[in-house]
C-alpha cells in the first residue's frame, strides 16, 4: 500500500479505534491484506 493511500485510510482507522487494552496491531498491514484478498 502506498503512503498516499495509507494517509487517506489512517485517519478513519485511528478515529474508530477503541481503547480496549489490547496490544496495537499494524493496521496498515491488515488493510493491505484485506485489499489483496478482495482483488
């Protein structure tokens, strides 16, 4: 995923992230995987 695409999605992901005490994951990697599967 390019930096430009990630900059667009990052603000939405960080805005809805719930403070649940879990260790943060690499959201960029997860989102990139979702797009690969969808293709």
